[in-house]
């Protein structure tokens, strides 16, 4: 995910329980080839989910300049969001609020199975929280 402020995005996801596995600055022919951008130069971080089974990679582009776009809507096609299972959605929302991130509309309950919501995270990323109500 491309972000405008790598440190702020790391702080947000780390507060939600993700662990930073590594940080680096990447550039060169291999990076141009992998990403498909000439002159690619970025600060990156790899984060791991608390269960150890998922990872996300964050990029802050130094060159070419990042392109600011309007915040995406939930129904736009393409990759615009990430979803997390959380044990306590209210706690996750409190953490998100400390970073200035709030639900797009509210918290919904799906068939007494899940409580879920979308928040607008750092750099406009849509972040879904889902709490399984069947878990003790």
C-alpha cells in the first residue's frame, strides 16, 4: 500500500497490534522492474499481523512523486482496503480514533455473527474491522 507518511502509517498499524518485521529504502533496476516504475525509490516497511499469518507492505514513494487521489469509495474496483479480524471492535475503534481515523458511517451487526465497520485509515486506506461474536 502506498502511503504519504510511512511513520504515521506504521504507528497506526502497530497500535492495532501489527509488528514491524523490517524497514528499508529501495531503489535500482530490480526495484524498477518489480514495481514497474522507472527511477523507483521508496521507503518501505513490512508488517506482520498478530497471529503471524498475514503481512502488509507499506511504501512511501520518494521518486517518482506519490500521486494524491480522492479518497476511494468502498464500491470502487481495485485494491483499496484491508480487513482485520479483531477481538474487540470498540477497542480497535478507540485505537483508530487516536490516529484521527473514524468509521465511514457506524458499526453494523451482521446476523448476530459479526460486528463490523470500515474506517478511513492513514493515507485514505479503507480499513475494515470485524469482530466475530461467536468467539468467547
